[in-house]
């Protein structure tokens, strides 16, 4: 007996249209599904406020220690009917603006210098690590002892809370600049100010 070898038939090319792809049915979410996060979030807040108001109305504790949402809203309206609140808002806004502005300028300048000059980074790196790991609340008593309870210690607290973050952001922007820009700077050797201005 002879065993005939079997070879698979070559695929035949046809000029017919390619088989139509299966159409997947796309089910549009209903309106309830679209607004479900908003509805559930609103309901949870309403339920929490209602429970808070019911507990406050029971007067288990004094209104001084457990006021209800309605009590808080009434006190809020009464507070804005006086002129003192606007003075307080202006004073707090000035302290926040001065401290935040100083933190941006300080952090941006020092961070760019540390990211641009390696020796400058080596010199200031211990101080940055020290202040980054130091809790902010530790320095508040020192600020009060140095400057009292006027505007200066508040500005210092805001400055201390934000300057390290601004510094590290500017430093990281220099360290992780695109490699193409770094090589271009090494080849062209432009002035540092022009490179920063172009970025």
C-alpha cells in the first residue's frame, strides 16, 4: 500500500467583498445611570445633614457644643451682617497673599538654582531635607516667641508651609527636563537666562 502525502490547499483569492464585521450593540446608559453619581452624592449629603439636625434638635448636648445645620446657617448670616467679618477677611487675605507670594518667589528662585547648578544643590540639600522633614507645627511656638501674635508669625507659618513644596517643584522641573532640550543646551551653550526664558 502506498501512502499519499496530503498538502493543505492554498487559499483562493476572491474578489468578493470582505465579510462584514460583527456589529456590537452599544447600549446607551439611561438617564438614571448618567446622573447616578450626582444623585447618590446629593442624597448622602442630605441624609447626613438631616441626621445631624435631628440629633441637634434632641438637645442631647448644649447648642454651644452641638449646633445643628440650621443654627450654623443662622450664625453665618448674622456674622456677615456685621462689619467685623470684612476686616477679618481682609487681614487673613493679606497674610495669605504675602506669605504665599514670598513662598513662590523663594521656592522658584532657589529651586531653579539647585536644579541648574549641581554644586549649589549639594550645598543646600542638607537644609532642604532638614526643613522638609521638620513638622510645621514645631516652629509655630518659635515664631510666636520671635514676633509675637501679630501679622509676622502668621506670614511665617504660611511661608514655611509652602516654600519647600515650591522649591521641590522647581527643582524637579529642572531635573526632569526632556533629554532633547538638555542635549541642545549642551551643544549650543546659550546663556542660562535665555534657556529659562525659552522654556
